C-alpha cells in the first residue's frame, strides 16, 4: 500500500536517504521524479534547495504508484482534516471540480487524503449510474460482410465485389457498449486502482471494472478527453462522472523514465482558485451582498487597455477581478482584486507586492474609480481591517488603495455565513 505525505504550501520537504511521511522526508530518486514532473508541466510548482524542496502555491496531490505528496493550503486551522475539507469546498464553489456541496458531507477527510475523497465520490456516482447497465449507443458500421444486413452501399459493392457474389458491402447500426465514454471510464478505473491507497476503494473499483470487461481501454488517449462529445443517451449522472474523469487525468505525465513508471497529478493554482471562489460566492449571494447594486467579474466584463500604440491598438490589458457599479449611472464605484498571499506583519508593507499596488492604481485611474481593494487571505496574526493607502494629488479624484483580508479558517461549509458576512463588509467598503 503506497504512502501519502501531507504538507502545506511553503512547508519544506527534506530530501534524504529514505521516505518518511511523518518526518516529511523523500528520497533523492523521488525528488528527481518530482523535478521531471515539474519540468514537463512547465509550472513553478516547487522551490528547490540542495537538500529540500518546498511546495509553492500549487495544491492538490501528485506522485507515482509507490508514493504520493498531498499539498494543502496554508490556512491557520488547527488540524489537517479541516484544511482538507475547506480546500474541497473551495474547489467545489470555484467549479474546479464537478462536485456538489452535499457531496462533501459524504467525505471522510479525517483519514483519507484528497485523492481518496475524489475517488470515493467517483465510485458512488458510477455505482449509481450502472445499476441499469453501462452506457450503450448506436454506431454506424461499414464492412464487407458475408451476408446482407442493413443498407447495401452500391458504389462500394460494384468496386469491391463485382466478381465476388459471396460478399456484401453494407452499412448498419450496431448497439454497442464499446464507445468512447466507456473506454474513458475503464481507463480511469484502471488508473485509480493503481494509485489509490485505500483498500476499500480498490476493492470497489475492481468490482466496478467487471462491468467493463469487454471494453478496450487501450484505445483511450488523454487527448480524447478534450474532444469527446458524449452520446445523446448519456444521462446527467454520466455527464458528472465524465467531468470527474477529467479531474483524474488533469495533469497526467506518461513514461517519464521510458518504462512503466508514471507520475500523475491533480494540481490547482491557489491564485486562480481563490479568485474563482470569491467571485462565485459573490455571484451566488448577490442579493445578500450587493442590495441592488450591480457588479461584474472578469469572466463577464469587457476589459480595457492601459495604453495604445501608434496604430491605436490596445496594449497592457486591464482586467480587474470584480467591478462594483452604480446601478443608475453604470459607473464603477469600486474594484476588488483577490491575491493569494499570506501577509506578514514583520515585513515592510506587510509583504504587499509593489506591482500589485501599481496595478490597483492603474485600475483606479483607467476606470475613474476612487476606491480599490486588495483582498488577501487572513493570517491569524493580522486583523481584518488593514491600513488605507491614498493619493490625494490625482487631478480628477483622490485614490484609495485599501488592503483587506478574508478569514478562511472556519469549518466549511457549515460556517460559510461567517465568510459571507466578511465579504459584505468588503463590498460595502
């Protein structure tokens, strides 16, 4: 049974002579595999030292069939189980994984790493879907057959069988289970059996695999996921399962060593996750939080450019996360930008990036908005209300850059109302 080492963002992992999940140690060989995985991904997932490796802002799980590393957000919660549950809730709200809030209640985050939680949901959904049998669909078959069935294709019959009266070039519909979705499902089951650390999950996955014995998973390719169109006969349940499959193949890197060893990963950028989490909370609770005012996220609004070149082409795109507008005039009253970074009271300006402040100042000038807010996650040492930085020399209006924090250290989803109360204060300024 493989072992899972759990760490938080920016928590060092020692590179030593043995693997120890308790002491946060991996071997040099494992470190080399991780480095190759990072290079293939083209992402700065780790900061490397001579005898240690430190996860950056990417969270999730990655590893081989022999070991796994689970990276969780750097929250101030007192135990890893609550951090894991909060991460899954954030992923659900942000629509980074195809789960529903009620799915989280069925997860046992006390013992199971995040991968096993996802596998359990996949198992439950697939077990429910195949109660009536696996998915079949009609597929058009063309072949040079020994007997006539379906439709005779006359041009092909003349060209191929003019002198052979024992063959018929025909086209017919076959009701088959050997379709792309079932190939994806079987390949996913095989993959999860290899990487699961739960004997119970492996047992159920092996049982589910018997439904797909006649399906050839070797015909499946990871590239199929992005171009696959599900059959019209696919139910909503199968569509959800298909989206879960995409998560499991999200960061697949095959054949790193030219052999059978593979590294897999399910990784999420906390910068993107935090932004989408806040935006979707605002969208889902607009009546409570905005009370008649309008707002747009960067997923919906039209972006602007800071400058234009000599040909009047826009340069240096401006795309704030959230714009809050006056309902009557439509003018932007305030702007909120999320930043996933833990502020530090021991650093100059709390460690706030100078580039982030410049960016907010550019938003304020271009959108003629006097109030802009940088919204960071809260460290338990830093109060919710932060200093307000201002420039009153701007000719059109004074500009205020406000720094605020959002406390995510509640037990989610049960205490989500406490986060919504904070967001309401941020929106109201």
